[in-house]
């Protein structure tokens, strides 16, 4: 009798589920996504090969024919490429969430004793880490071709912080689209047709001065332009804009912070609602 009771107690102790915090659950999701990337390293091509290709293409093919106010087109270009990479964080998030929903992986997560939000948090952190790899690769590539950070150390760190803050806002846009659309193919088509105009209709690759007035107004009030101009100012890669310019370009750092907060407040509620509706259905 005593032996049986002891065995039952051991089984009860070993089968007991220990409660975990939201952070622990989210970190497990981060590791799950990073393990997936490690097993499929070709997934890193969008933050390694593609940015290098863009840098080389624009710097050496188109750069000679583009006039800027910066010391060189390379210094004008690198902040734009980095801004483009962080904006495309939304693409990574949207594709990942849609793939997990389409394959039924989210349904498996729902059967586990974890909070539903941990899946989103884990995916978001993993996507920022994914894009951060691209930022590091581009920084090293830029240094190799002659790009330099001419601002102070604090300003340089602030610039990288703005990139991550803006990327966090774009993550919510990605969650919204990934939860709303039903297939990865639909997500790819929608995100390409949305994000490419956002990145190219800005000051990321060319100055806005030669643009027609109506197009220049759109480009200068594009959140992407505020981000890129903030990076150029903080890194010392371009002149500051005077009173005659659009307000976001006169105060790019503050404007970028406002844009990031505003986009988060707009997209986050709709993203959570779409995700909850999709997972309940």
C-alpha cells in the first residue's frame, strides 16, 4: 500500500504543469521561430542578399546619375536602404502568421496552456531580430563601400533605436494583414503592392526636389521619409531641412516618433481584433 501511494505521488508530481509567465511563453515562441530560421537559412536572404544587392545596384549603377546634397550618394543611400528593410518587417510578420494559420499551427497552440498573445509577441520579437540581422549586414556593407556615421555615438544609437521603434509599428500592420488574408500568396501580392510604393514614393533613394509638386507633397509627408531623414540627420549623412520644407522633414526625429506611435495606435486594435476573430473561427 505504501509503495503504491509513493508511486502515485511521484506520478502526480512529475505530471504537474508548472505555470509560466507571458514573457516565458513569448520567449519560447521566439526560440521556435529562430530555430525555424536556423533550419531554413535561405529565409535570411531577404535581409542579407537582397539588401546588399540594393546597395550595390543603387550605389554603383544609379548613383552616378543621382545628385544629392549629401557628401556622396552612398551616404544618402544607406539610411534609405535600412529604412526599407525595417518597413519590410511587416512583410515577414504577415507571411509568418498567415503560414501558421494556414497550416493549423495556431490551432495546435490554442490547445496548449499558453496565452494567445504570446504567439503574437514571440512572432514580433523574432521578426525584429530577423530584420536586425539585415541592419547589421547593411551597416557592414556600407562601411565597406565608404559609408560613415559622422554623428556622435549617442545620435548613432538613437538612429538605430528609431529603426526598431518604427519596425515595431510596422509589425502591427503585418499582424493585421496576416490575420485578415487567408493565404500566403494573397499576403505576398498585397504586401508587395503596398510596401513598395511606400518605400519608393519617399526620399529613401532620390531627393524629392525634382518631383512634381503634388507628388513631392505626398513623398515628404510619407512616414518613411521622416524616418530616413531622421537617420541621415543623426548619422550626419545629410543636411537638415529649413523652414521652407515640409514640417516632418524639419523635425524628422520627433515626427518619426509621432508616426510610430500613431501607426501603432491605429493598427494594433484592428490587428488584435482580426487575429482573435481568425483564431476563434
